[in-house]
């Protein structure tokens, strides 16, 4: 990960919890979280 502080937080809490919190925050603020497959083609 490019951002060292973010990487440290994600590793310490685990990816599932990080994703769960993103889902919650997006729902709270009316945002849309788009989760793509790991092998989604890059443009």
C-alpha cells in the first residue's frame, strides 16, 4: 500500500473490519462504495 499510515491501520484491524466500516460510513453519509473483483481490468 502506498500510504504507510493507512496500511498500518488496515493491517492492524484486518480487511474485513475495514470493509465493514467503509460500508457503514458510506451508508451513513449517503455515498456509494463500489467493490470490484481483485482481477478487475485496469484502464
